[in-house]
């Protein structure tokens, strides 16, 4: 009888693990499908943000980062100037979506996303790294980076068949005319020191008080404790469901003056230059 109990316990664990993995894969599939809804060279920031309204938003000068759990989606916008620094391809108006990259595919294979990468062009990315490849098709507008047979990120771009005006830069001309994802840049010229960034994490968030009544201040002091393993300079990001944040850095004020009674949350994240992809912490406040 004891053997039967152990077998049932093991079976229950395996079933739970299967559902967890299926849910994990489904989150990535949903993110991928949602990213494909963006109309590149047509949608502006407002249209893109509306599509990702349930994601946490981290706006940057030429891009928006959206996160949900460990999934991060970055949408890049045209500068309107065909900047060489941004490696822009299409000469379109300022602020239109030109590229989308999805990160966070831990232990996920391309088959989970229903992508047949065998039909795509394959290139080794770095001369000294033999297990990192990019599979791409510029005609359909997709590139999949794979490390040790696992998806690292997916990039969506406008098809090179589009009738949009091309930037008059060497990068743009090579990108459209050459089969290589990297234009004329040879493999040996792409050798580099691979640096794997270690995520910066928020360890704790403390609030001066978590209940607001008629007799308590409407301004809450917020103190964030964060750590970066490499000692990188951190940028602190705050998302609130009510009120506003005053100040910047690890110590800010959460102004809840004028909000209606209810429960509101604050989520703190930190960015070490690679995006706010580390551990985040959420705290709540009740307003009476």
C-alpha cells in the first residue's frame, strides 16, 4: 500500500509540473502573438501601449519596454532622421514602431512557439561561440536567436518587400540587399567577448505607512532596497495603480492625495542598463 501512495504522490507532482510548464509556455506564446499584432511602420506609441495595457510599462527615449513576469517586450520607434547609431532601415515619420524584440524565453524551444526555423536562414552570431545562432527571414520579417537549442529572443521587423522608403545609409542598403542578417560584416569581424549580465533585483520595499485615513498623511515615504551583482548604476522604476510618484531613485514619495477609498499598489523595479528584468516587489496601501 505504501508503494501505491508514493506512486500517486509522484504522479501528482508530475501532473503539477506539466501544468506549470504548459502555463509557462502559454505565457510566451501569448506574448509572441500579441507582439505580432503591432503594425510596424504604422502604429505609434499610443497605439502600441494600448495593445499592451495589461503589461508594466517602462518608457525610454526611442523605445518602450513592457514586462509581464519574466517576459519582456521591447518596441523600438523611428527617430525620423534615419540615424546610423540606431541602425534604422526605413525612412518613416518620427515615433512609428519599426522593430519588436521579445525576451525571457527560459528553457523554451522554437517548436513551442510554432516556428519552423528549419525554413529560415541560419547564421552563427559570434566567431568564438559555436552554439549561438540567429535564424532569420527578412522577407517575412522575423529573426530568432537560439542558444544551445533554446530560444533566447525573437525579433519582428517590417518585411524587406515593403514599399516604405529606404534610409540612404550603408547599413540600410546592406540590410535589404544582402541575405546575411549582418550585411557585409564577416563572422570573424563579429568576434567579441560575450558578457552575460546578471540581473539587478529589488530585495524589499518599505512604506512609511500602509493605511490612509482622514487623520493620516496622504504622502507615503517609499524606501527601496536593491542589489546588482556587478555594481552597475541602477535606475529605479515605479508603477502605481493610483496617485503619483514624486522624486526619483531609491527614496521617493507616493502621493495619494485625492484618490478614492480602496486598495492601491506600488511596484518597484530596477534597471541596470539591460532593462527592468530582475525581481520586482509590490506593496499595497488601503485608503479609507
